[in-house]
């Protein structure tokens, strides 16, 4: 689990004549993209030569020409759990998605499902919950979306992989 990699960005089209590329972030932590940082990709290791977060442009060492840069279009960049934990500061009450996925969802001390994924729609994150098999047998939907907002989320324990909720059953029943 220590060196498990996950997707954090995708390189887009070239911009201009100097090997700049559009960077499409799939992370809430753009601060990890700094000159000299090395990322694993589906095309090998890539070292950042320049990064402009305002314009969303990036270039990589060894890919300074437009022809070399074009070869990186659609490349996916990855990070590890350890690297992310060391480079990204969380505020109180914030969690990494990889700490939330796999957590059991409880309401009134009963497990109602497990977080299978997280979807972001507009500015709200939704937990994709795989419903507990016993509830499915009783006629509940196989999965449902739970907004990750204080109205529903009471507490998160990443060590125990447990999220305590309120009114999540109402959403399940309406699904």
C-alpha cells in the first residue's frame, strides 16, 4: 500500500511554440506541481521544467520543443500515497479521497454500505455508496450517492475507515 499510485493529472494539448502543455488537474492540491518535481506517468518519469498555475501550463525537462511536447499529449501523471501525504497539507476536517474510499458508512450504529468512489459535481463531492448486501436483499438500491456535506456527514475516522452519517438511509430509500 505504501507505493500505490493514483491518477492526479492529465497532460493536454500543446500551447505556443516552446513545448508548453495544458495541464488538467485531477487533484485538489496544485501545490505539488513545482519545478524539479518528478512524477511517474504512463510514459515514464517526467520532471517539471516550468509550471504556470494561473494559465494551467506545464513543461517537462527533455521535452522543450513543440514536437517533443506533442508526444506527451494525453499522458497521465501519478503520485503515491506517501508522496501526497508529505507534500499536501490538509486543513482540519479535510481528508484525502484515498482515505475515504473503502470506508464503511454507518447510521444509528448500523452499516448501510461502503464508499466505492467519490464523484465531484459542480462544487460538491458525492460519496458513491455500495449498499450493504442485507439492505439490498430487503429491496434497497445496489448503490446511491450521498452528498459529502455537514447535513449528512457527522464524523469521519480514517484510521477505522468509518463514516458516521445522519439521514443517509432516507437518501437510500429514495434511490
